[in-house]
C-alpha cells in the first residue's frame, strides 16, 4: 500500500509545482474548504465558550445565594438563640438578686432601728461590720456593671442594626389600626363597667323591693291582727 504524503513532508518547491498543476476548480474547492473549516470551528468554539461562561455565572450566582441564605442566616439565628439563653439566665439571676436586695434592705432597716435605740455600739457585733465592708465593694461593682450594660444596650439600638432591618417598620396604616383597636378596647371596657354598675344597681333595687314587700306583708298582718282584736272586743 502506498504511503500518503502530507503537505508538510514535501519541499516548498514541489508544493508550489504541484499547486500549479492542479485544476482551478480543485484549488477553489480546497481553498473554500480550508477557509470554511476554521470559521465553523471558531463559531462552534465561540458558542461553547459563551455557554460555558453563562453556566459558570449561573452556578456562581446560585452558590452565592445558597451561602447567603443557608450559612449566614443559620449563623445569625444561632447568635440570637445564644443571646436569648444568656438573657434568660440573667433574668433568673436578677429575680434572685431582687429578692436578696429586699431582704438586705429589711435587715438594714432593722439594724438602723436597733442602733437608734442604743447609744453605744458595744452591743453591735464587729463581725457584722466587717461583713458589710466586704459587701459594699461587690455591690458597687454589680451596680456599675448593670449601669454599663444598660448604657451600651441603649446606644446599640439604632435603625442601622441588623435586627432592626429584620423587624418590619410600622406603617401609618398599622398605627391607625392599632389606635382603632385601642379605642375599641376602651369602649368595651367602659361598656363592661356600665353593665356591671347597672347590674349592681338592679340587684340593689331587687333587694329594696323584697324588703318593701316584706314590710308590706308585715304591716298587713299587723293590721289584720288589730282588726281581729277590735272585732273580738266588740263581740
């Protein structure tokens, strides 16, 4: 079998000689084929690149949205849940501290009354004074921490915070609806009070009516008794 010789394997002079021997239609067909082939390949490759670029942009956008919704929102919800747990723990401690504060205030008042009756401090134990001296710095520290917390919380509540962006802004229509609801509640309260007052008045009148009927029957019975005595006297 004869081995096919490519164009690259021929010398440049023989290539030019063979090109001159080829018929014109062969050269035109070959040129058209050679010219058309790169154009088709370039069109197909351009379309593939465009589709690949669009698909990459869509996947990147979908990946970004997924990350924004899933991971960021879950992280923020976890932070809110953690803050709520700390607030509940602090609220429990504040309730216990409130009760302890009231007990200490009552104890201090009793000590003040006791000292007011004594002219000297001989009967007052020294251990109590040292105990009070240890408590005062701690109370000052607790009060300072609570004051700093409230001050920081009041400064942190601004419209640009993430939490305020999640909370819907109250519109004038909702404000008007709330005012209407409050007005209806007030009217309902007044009507309920009026009905209660009238019911009490009716009950009072019923009691007075029963008392008058009782007095009437007693007076009639007394009159009948007197009439019977007069009749017996005349007889």
